[in-house]
């Protein structure tokens, strides 16, 4: 689905490392070493998904990715566009009417605020990248808001069921078995969806972990 033209024109990120960086919760996007990618040109990525991406924000805070501000190349800018142009030492950020920036520093992260309908700059300390952690020891239906499921099967085997992959493209869920017993954690799906083409997967040993991501149809181990 094309990005609406009223959105911010570009959202460039650069891989600062010599390794491929995977953004599992952004439609399993892989950014090659030292590559520069405009996220808003990638199919199925929009401003809301960029804002909600824990992987993107974690990579930025770890110094692996950097948001790059693009020089404005518009020849006929309106007065509002000119007034919204903010300069830094190397580049300019050309913003449209849905951008509201103030006191910009080099380490700021650009986020979309659904309450105001605008992109806003936030300091890293203000960005919430905490995972929603849920501990379970019996049958559990995983919520789409869950991020990490810690499974204790010391009282016996049980099943955790993934939410639907449909409508949740890019959603990433981690499931980990934390006990040392023979209890098995069965990871199941709904609506005949699959996990790497299988109807279910199993965690059998302490420390076994599954990193799952949705492609809007099924779940895949990343």
C-alpha cells in the first residue's frame, strides 16, 4: 500500500555496522552493511509501524542505525514549508505540515504521535522501547500486545497460542522456555495458520527460544 503523500516524504536510516541488521517487527526488513534505506518506500511499512518498531529504536540506541536527515530539494516551497525547515551541521530536514519539531539534538529519535497527527522529535530517554513481558505456566492465548512470553513448564507441558498473523504484519513475539524439566511448551496457531509451514512448534529444553514474526498471513521463525 503506497504511503500517503501527506506523510513525511522520507525516513532514511543508515546501517553503521559491517553486519546485516534485521528489523523483524518491520516486515522482516534486513538492512545490508553500511546501506542507506528509505523506510517509507518499503512495501507495508508506514509511519505507525516505524513508531511502534522496538527493533528499530533499539538499533538506533545501540548505535547500529542512524536516522539521516535529507536535504530539501523542492524548488517551489511554500512559506509554511520554508518555516518548517530545520538546519543542523550537515543537512536540512524538509518537513511538511504533519511535522512538529522543537529543540532538535543530534541524538533525537523521530516518532509519530497519533494523538496530534504529527511527527515529533523525542530524546532517547523519552522513547519507550520496553517489552511487554508475560510469565506463564499453563495454557495461554498470547495477546497481540505481548512481546516476550516466559514459559515455565515445570508443572507439566502446556500450549501457548499465537494471535492471528492476519492484520499484524511485522509483529514480533519472543517465546522462551525457562525451566529445566521435561515439560514441553507447544506453540500453536489459530485459523490454520502456520509457523515456518508447520501447524505448531515445540520448546523442549531450558533456554529454547523462538523469535517469531508475522508476514500478515503466517508466522515465521527469524
